[in-house]
C-alpha cells in the first residue's frame, strides 16, 4: 500500500510540471507573436519614413541647363542646382530623334551639385561629337529624377540675358576683350586691368578743436556748391583751425577751394601734419577757385586751415568758407572703376539674379556695385574664381540695368592688379 501511494504522489507532481510548461509555452508563443508583430510594424513604419524622406529629397531636386556646347570637340554642359537638395548626376543621356527608331545612348557620369551651385564641364569623354546637330540631352540623378533640354539650347529655355555694352565715364582701367563677357563660360575672358593715375583724394574725417566751424563734412564731399563755414570775429583775429584728416598718404601737393563773405577775410594759413605741423602756405589766398599748394614729399595725415579777419572792431564778424580740399599722392596709384550695362531687360520676374563667372583673379579684392537709380550699392565684396551670384531683384526695376567693377584699395595702390571675367549675365525667371 505504501508503494502504491508513492507512485500516485509522483504522478500528481509530474502533471503539475507538464501543465506549467504548457502554460509557459502558450504565454511565450503569445509574446513572440506580439513581438514579431511589433517588429514588423516598426520595420514597415521605418520603411515608409525612408520612402517619404526619399520622395521629399527627390522633390527637392531641380537642375537647370545654362549652356550646352562643344569645346575642342568635347561636350561641355553647364548646369545649376536651383533646388534645395544636393543632386548627384550619375547618367547622361543623348537622344537622336531624327532617326527611326530613335537612337538612345547613356553615358556614366559622376557630378555632385550643391544647392545654388553651378557646375561646368559636365560630360563624358566617350561621347562622340554631334556639334551642329539636333539632340535631346538628359541628366539622371541618383534619386531617379531626370532633367532634359534640347541641343542647341533654345533661348527661351535658357532665360539668360548677357551684358550688352560697356558703361559710361568715368572709366578707370581697361577691358582686354569685352565681348568675352557676352557668352560662356567658355574659357575666353575679358581681363579687367587697373590703370595708373594720379587722382586727388578727399579727406575722410575732420577735427574742430575750437568748435567754431559748422557743416565740417561739406569740406570733403566732392561738391564745390557746399561748404564748411566759420564766423570769424573782427579785430585782426584768426579763426580757429578746421582740420581735415586721412590715413597716411605719401604726397607732395594739396589743393583747396575756399571762399569768404568779403575782403575783410584777407589771409589764409594752411598747414600739413607729418608727425608735426608744418606750414605750407600763408598769404592772401585764392578765392572761389581751385588752387594748389606744393611741399616736400612726406607722409601726410592731416591738413588744416585758418582765416584772418582784418576788420578793426572785434564785433565785426565775417564768414570764411572751405568748399573742398584734397590730397594728391606722389606715387603711382592703380585703380579700377569700369561700368557695364544691360538694355531691354525683363525686369518684372519673380527671381532676378546677377551671375558672374570668373577666371584667374588678382590679389586685391574686387567689388561689384549696382546702380539703384540714385546711388551705387555694393552687392558683391570679393569676386572669386568660378561662379559668383547674387539676388538683384531690389535694384532691377527698369529695362536698363548698370553695374560696375571696382577695386578695393582706393589710395596709394602701387601694384597693378587684373581680374578675368568669363561671363556676365542676368538670370530672370518666375
């Protein structure tokens, strides 16, 4: 009996274990099924997000053709990325629709084009020349987008307005071949070169130690119809000094344009500063006309004026005026200031950009200014080799548009620089 009871106890224990294992397997299977389902859903969502991201990138790609030409028998395509995502160009297709069936050839390429970047020499050395014949050009990106144009590239496809003519005076410097700006970029450049000239240089600041002058900046605004003024007391009294300043200029001459209320202002004294004040003129003066004053060459940073009122009574004040005064450098001064212009411009489009393609550039920076109708506005402060583009829509408001190329060293430039401009055009589109 005891033996039989023990067997029954073991059987009950084994049955409990088997039941627990069975329940565990059911729970584990349910968990694994749930985990698998969650994993599948996560992978689906990740795949969906990747596809959406890919579609977003694909929609942001936008390539436009600027030029399609042959250089020495080699196809050279220039494109610009007007999208907001980097484009990777991987295939170049050439289609000849003049034969039946149409001839289609694809060539492998590898060019990356960043947003707003322009890339030249897009092509493949294995492409046979079809210069002068009609073709359809197709570019394929790594994201699967295709962009096409016809060859020859039609003007209505290009929407580029190359510069029309050289601008008006004053012209400082020279063009080597202006017509080179009117096409390309093609490796043919117009070299802009500084010219050497001795130019009068206006002061850039003033000091009024006696606080007796008014409108001081009129003495160096390049306008002889405006003036700085001082009301000088009578009684053989000198006015206080009007000091006109500039950074150091190696010079041996200044010029002045002064005036007076009447002949009671009978004398003028002019000094220059070259670490100490030195008188360079004292006398009756030249009135209401330009006059030059020479002196031994030195580094000048300032000039100053004072005037004598010879009326006998102290209250008898009389006015003295300084209309203009300039320094003259005594060493060659190389400078550049060349204008170019467009006429008949399409000026009411949504997007209006100035693009300049440059070759080898001089060591001195070169500015580009645009004329807004009343004044020059600097839009590019350092042209670099390759593409330089800027939005000019605030200034392109009429069918005539004018820009100028200008050097940055305005005084004492003893080194002649030059800059290569390959192409200059307006790109306007909506």
